[in-house]
């Protein structure tokens, strides 16, 4: 079992750390078909924008090995979670590889190589994010984070949590303040588990305690990940992120976003155009399988919200740390990430032509 990444290829199958079993059990799930990968994404057994993109890429490789329709498999995988743009980004990259490989006998091997390259590039991108982002945190900083943005959510190392990881490795003496992240508790279950594995001091709080701690002067910075960053710098992330951004602005605390350039969607002009996934009501009405709300109660369960770019102090990408204005900075970052990676895997959706022009 790998402890450096949440998914890996072994003996003709995609193996996943089943994140629904954490923190009580480190369980491995084996997927031998694209349908099993789609179900794993849909049920949050694998989650985090970069990780689900990588899982989908391996899912297409499995479809090719089985001789299945790649277009049908891509459509099924694409429909699992609409907000995280890395999913569509990875599928489009692999479909491009398939179109460029006319011989069916070669296609499965080429797609598997491409999926592995995406995973390698994402892990390297995360390390660059960590390096750029750690410089934003002063020694001894108490940093509030939300949801899970570590190894489990990526190809390895982590995005926002990767920044904390790099700061810890540099001996900056940082402390993590972890919001539980209702309704399915990614912060409580996953982030605290990862921080414990890394030896980073961490304190778990309820989501609604964040404002009180800010007012008491116990938070020095907020750093979160992203599932999609629009061309103007608006950020879609786990629902509750917008609330934290408003609180941070009210208390004059810097609010940072960390994400790879594969999360930047220059084809989406602003956050208003980002589709927001609505998840099943039972995630809200039950807790660990126990009903906590009356039967029949009306439920809204948006999985994400959008934070306007005006509330973001900086966006940390593998192409550098971007300050406002974001529209031009994101284009420069995409070009820089492409140059660093030396491959098109660094491009965000709709960014190829822009990156060419900015290089």
C-alpha cells in the first residue's frame, strides 16, 4: 500500500485508499473497470479535485484495456462530480492521447502511460505550491485550514496542506487549526489524520468556532484549496469556504488559496458560471449512519460555494504566488507552470492558447 499518494496502479488495477474508512482503518479498494472508478468518485471513496481527475484518467485506461467505448466511459466519469474541473481536464487530456493513437492495440498502454504522467506531474506541482506558499507564513503562524487538501486529495504531497507541510519541514513552527468540515467531516476525519502522520501540531475545531477564534486573535492566516478557479480569480471550494473568507476579511486576516494550474479554468469567466454540485440529503440528515433530523425534512446540500476574488489575498499555484489582479496573474502562472513542467499536463482547462501567447 502506498502512503505517498491516494491512488496507484498495480497488477492491472487502480488501487485507492478508501477515504470513507479513515481515520479508523487504512483500507485499499481495487478498481478493475471504469464503472468501479466512477462509483468510487461518486461515493467519495476517492475525493479532492486533483485526485478525482487522476482517478478518472486511470478509469479511461481501464476502459481501453477492456475494449470499452472511451467516449461512453468519459461521459460516465465526467458526470460523477461536475464542480471539480480537474476531472474534465484529465479526461480531455487522455481523450486527446487516444485520438492521437490510431492503433487500438497501442491505445491502452499509451493511456496508462498518460495517466501515470499526470499523477507524476501533479505530485511535482504540489511540491512547487508548497515551496511558494510556505514563504507566506511567518514563523509560529497559527493557520486555519478547511476540508482536506493533503496527499489524500492529490497525486501526492498536497496543495493547501502541502503548504503547511513545507513550512513544517522548513522548521517554521507553524500550528494547524482544522475545521471539521460538515457534513461529511473531511477535516475531522482526513486532515487531522494526515497532520498526525506528518507530525504537524494540529487542533480540531467545529466549523462554527472559526469566527470566535479569529476575534480572539488566535488565527494568523487561512489557507484552503480549490475545486475550480475562474479566469477572474473567483474560487469554488468546499461549501463553507466563502464563510471563512468573509470572516477573515472582517478580522483583517489573510485568506490564501492553494491549487495546481490544472484547477484554473480560463474558459469560465467568473464564479457565477461554475456549476455547483448538490449531494444527497442523507449526508446532512445522518451522522455516521445515525439519523439526526426528522424524517421528511427539506434539505439543501450544496457541496461547494464560490468565494469572490476580492476576498482572496493570494492564489498559490505551481506557476507561482499570484496577487491581484488575478486575470493577468493566472495567465502568467499557467505559462510559468507549463515551462517548469515541460509538458501540456501543466495547463488548466481552456488555457493552452493563452499559455502559448503568454510564454
